C-alpha cells in the first residue's frame, strides 16, 4: 500500500521544487536555526520533539529539531509518534506495511521493526485507517527527505493518550528497537498551547517544557492537568521520553520555543511550538 499525502498543498507545498525552497526557508528563517545542517555520523540522539502545524507557522521551530538530528547523523529508521486529530481508527494505531508518499518521493515502512513494536505492546493495533487523513506524522517526513531517501519510518498515532498508554507505547518502542538492533530514533509530534493569548500560552508552555527537559513524564501530566493545558501530543511526548530514557538518553534540551504569533504578529490567540532533543 502507498499512503498518499493528505495535506500536501495545504500544510506544505505540493510542488517538489517549491517544497524544497520552503524547507530551506524554514532552516534559514530568523526563528529557525539559521543554516542548513551538514549530515553527521555521531548518532547520539535517541529522540526529538517537534511541532506539526503548517510549515509557514511551525516550520522554523521544527527545523531546529531536524538541524540537530541531521547534524548528529540520520537514523536508518524513525519511529514517528503523533496524536490522532481525526478520530479515525483504533486507540493506538500503527501502520505496518507499505510506503508513505510525499512530493519528495516515497519512504518505506520498516515492517520488521513495526511488527516487533506491536508484539512488545499490549495496546497497539495494526490499523492503517487512522493514518490516512492524519497530518501530524506526515509533515515530519519531508524534513528528512530533503537530505536523504535512505531511511524508513514506523508511523504510530495515539488517540488514547493517558499515561498508562504512553508508557506501554514507549516501552514497546524501546524494546523493539533493542530486539531488532535497529539504528533508530523516535520523533514525538506535538504542538503546545492552542488559541490562547501569547503571555498565557508562554507561561503554560514553559511549565510543561520544564518537566519535559527534566525527562519527568509523570510531572508533565501533572502540570497539564493542573493548568488544563491544550497541548495536543502529550501522549507521544511521554512515550518518546520513556523510550529515549530506556535507550540511554540522560538529558533533554530545549532548542527553540516560539508561537504562531511570533510569525504572524497577531499575539491575541496563538499556538505554541517547541523543538527539543533527547540524548
């Protein structure tokens, strides 16, 4: 099966040349890292956290995560864990076979690793329907395709995002990576506060990010509950913290935080974006 792009022409450009220019714009933007990265070979990174809005809004912030990932060395497989915005499919859905298409080409699913993740989990279902219209995994793929076509993905989408579910997913991902011996890293796809004034969004998001950089997934859930925060991918973030910790990560660094208001100038109702790296 070829999973066709759902948001090409909306969240990012449909034309390949225009998409490449947009990705370059993201890296070179004043809110971005400023330069395109050179591909490295260290491979210390276990996970990254990056936003998933339209490239015009969150692309420069996302570029920080991909600057670090590419500079560190592009993994052979990326496990992309995202929230389920559509309500389609089962509670936690993994697509095991086939390929994903974007304007920059197709990327194969790492079926062996995907099968191992399902086997290690007590909750993940094989369900491609959850992925067909979901944008929050798709938008990450072209950022890596810009630099290479020599990688595979395992897409996981979470409608159920409670802590117990996130722990199951995180442990399953880490165990499967170890079992298969894969050169892999995990991507957590999330935006932070949705549609609050800039000062409220920043204050809320900084408290959540403080727990993330401490790799305190339990504390993150506590802050989100206390503040009634509207972060959409807290489950993927918790799963990525847990998986990265099992795989040996000992630190999590904030690379960049900004909001849609920093792009548009309208700070009356913003969405928060952050890039972080775990190694």
